[in-house]
């Protein structure tokens, strides 16, 4: 179907995408300019965040990009199965958590677990995700003027040629952005009905789980586990590593980690660290329990009707490996340099195909980095340092060094923290920190009102790291990241002289100002 001369609105796009999704024999969707027989500057294989942003940037610079994607929509897994549903579920988890703590108090009704349904939220997501898909297609065509072929599998012929939708496309460069898919370890019983990952959850869940065992200790495990548990689906996490101590997360401050994991336990979740899943057991083809070897060596059977896999993802590298002989590292990711160039000349890789966090900023910026290098710029993208976050029933955000890392690297480190660690202070009853989203907790259940820590080098007075559990502060960490990683850094004096918006969630401004007058800095 050639839609280049048509201009579907969002509703029409939505219908077109929906039809393509339900009909496996549906035609490819072609949005190709008249002169599309010419050579492209790059074919972006995969129109997820990396491919879409890379192609858009290239077009804006006067280049000729083409995106090819097997799905009938652009935007990739984020709006379809990954970050968008996760954010919807995490927002629901936050609301449900508040409703449970305040059940029958103030203006809150009695909490009704029957109305908190995982399935309802999945249906809500499935019914609504098409609007994001439609917008991605509309924006990329009408506003960004990028050529694309959707609903078509791309076959790599060589490093300058790709075929799709019965056509052959030539390009000076290929940019590989085919994304990643969840990977399951080799444990007996994973073929039973009732075993899901974040993809099959939104695509296939067909019953309301009553309890859940999560295998793995990843961000996904913590985030989805907190959501399931908040709906009343009693959840156990089985993790080999201590939570938030997996290799994929860096700069996790121990006090922040303890506040987060204790908070999960306080809400009734079972967190088994140092535990190994042995097998998933079934009856009549359905999950009934999981056998787990505990840290002690004892084996226990945990009854459950639902198993959720939070054991990580692997990129889709097979075609590039077989056809191009591209170099892959031990963790299955494409090896690239800081310009996103792979081992094959003219072939770039971006997003979840390469090492580093499987996060949006890396996907989009790696796509843009590939595009700008292809267009002749000499641009490096170093994503070894970045701000990070996850959801439990809280927003958890962090950037820069932990207290322990800072003490290793600097002689004189001070900590600004709320609640402070002072023996005998009885901080369980301290209504601080309080800010957006924690005021009700602060006045009713103060120990639930969050945690924050600022790590400062007392000699240079520079902020080295910031760590926060609460609400409303996550976006500030984008800017804290920028400020503290500038060559001149961010001093406690500059931070303490910012114009805070009353009880700003990070609180760091007010607390920094209380100490900035000291010639010799001290903890607070
Ligand atoms: C709707 C939304 O912004 C989340 S999906 C983003 C996909 S993309 O804009 O291609 O990064």
C-alpha cells in the first residue's frame, strides 16, 4: 500500500495499523518519495526510538534516510510493549499503594482488591496504545518528512543493500536498530500456561493472577513486581543477586537501596535474594508452584498461578552476524565505537543492539550520533555516565557517585541527607522529606515519605552524586546530571543559591543552603 500521496489522520492511521496487526497477510505500508530509486545516505533497519530519531535528524540535516520496520508502526517496542505500558502500570502502582495505606481514612474509600485488576490495566493499555503508534507514523511522514517502509521484514543483502516489500534499497550506510527481546534462562516448566515476560504479558495474559513469582532481579522484575503486588497479587521476587546490585545498574547508594528494598518488604512483598529458581511446576498444563533453592541451600515450593520472567533482554543480531559477519561481544551485543560504527565499514548499530543501558536516552542519542557521523560530523557519544531511575511504588532516581564510591575517590566527603542518620533521633516519626506526592504520607505515615542523599566533596565543594526516593524529582535528575558533569561541576554554593519552588521534591536546594555558609563543610 503506497500512502505517500495520502495523508491519513490519527484515526485513519489507527485503523490502518490495527488491520495490519490482525492480518498477517496485510501489505507493506510504503511512504516513499518519488525519486526513491536513488541511493539513500542510510537505511535504518528498525524504526524504534533510535532509528526514528536518527532518520529524523539526518533528514533535518539535508540527508536521505529510509526506515524499514517489520511492525506497521514506528516507535518500536517502547509504545507497544515496553516503556509505555511499564509507566502506565507504575503510575497505577503508586495510586494503588496510596489507596491501600489510606484505606478507609480521610477521604479514601475502603480499598477494594477486586477492583484492582492487572487484566483491566492491560486491556486499558491495549485499547490505547494505537494512538501513540498512529502519532509516530503521522509525525514521521507529515512533520519530519522521512521515507519509510512498514509492515515489511528487512533482509540484509550486503553492507549497502537491503531488500523489503519486494524492492531493493541501496544505501551508503546501514544503521542497525532492530532492538532486543526478553531472554529466558533454561529452567524446566517455562512452557506452562501462566509464564510471562513483559512482552507476552501485554499480548497474551488471559486471566487475573492471584499470586506471582518473579524470576530475576532486574529493573523490570522490581517494577512489574511492585505493580502486581500493589493490585493485591501477592508477589515474591526470586533473585540470584541482591536487588539493585545486578551488573546492569551502576551508582546504587546502599542507603537508597535499603530504603527501596525495605519499602517493598514493608508492603508485603517477599524478596528472596541469593535464591535460584530450580523449576516451575504445573498441573493440567498450568503453573501451580515454583521450586526455589534458597540462599541457605534449602529447597522450597512457592505456590503460585503466575510466573513473570525478569531475566533481561538480548538484541536481535542474528541476521547481521550471519550476513555481515559483524562483531558481537560476550553479552550478545554489537561492538561499536563512540561514533556507533560497527566492525563492518559503513554499518552502524544503535539502541538496544549495543552495550550500555537499554534506556530511551541511549536509543535516541545513539541513532542521532550515527546519523550525524554519516552526514560528515565527527561526533562521539559517551554513555558511560548517565542519570538513572526505576519505579517501585515510588520513583527512585540517582546520578553520580554513591557515598561509598565518593569516599574511595575523595579524602573529605560530606553527606546531606533527609532523614538524617542520627542515633536516637526517632526519624520514623519525622515528616521529612515531604514534597509533591508525599505530603499525605508525611503527615500520616512519616516513615513512608521518602529518602534523599546528596554527596559532596568538601574540598572542592562540588556535588558528586544525588540519590532520591519519592515523587516528582525524577526530571530534575536530567538537569542535575548535566550540571554535575560539566567541567566546572556544580558546587553546594551554586545549588544552595537556586530559586526553589517551595518544597521542591529534591530538597537539595534548601538543605544545601543551610550548609553553604560553612567555610569547612559538615554533614547535615
Ligand atoms: C508516546 C511516546 O512518546 C513514547 S514512544 C516513543 C517512541 S520514539 O518517539 O520513537 O522515541
